C-alpha cells in the first residue's frame, strides 16, 4: 500500500477491508487523490491529510487533475476534515 493511502486510511480510522466513500459522490473510492500534485508543480511538502482526498475512479478522471475543479475539491475535502 502506498504511503499516501496509509496516511489517509490511518487518519480516518479505515482498515483495508472497510468501505471508503468517494468524497464527491459517496460511491466506493478507488483512488487517493493529491489535491496539490507534486508532479504538476504543486507542493513539495510530504504527504499530509489536508492534501489527500478519496475519490471513485469516475470522479478522479472527471475532476482530479483539472484546475477548474481544484478549489471545489479542496472545499469538499476541508468540510470532511472539519466534521471529523
């Protein structure tokens, strides 16, 4: 399991066998998305929960690395973090 996936699961108390909901639509999350991707000129900081969001494959493709959706995704993720 990748480090960023471990960080996400640990923060929210998920186990590998748990259902992890997509933060956008609620379907099964397949990917842990970096809101600020290092490879696309984003952050140089280590993986932190504020930068990691669970997404289903469809929403990852539809919204994931598109600048016009970045702030919207961040707002959804910050809301999840604040309700924890």
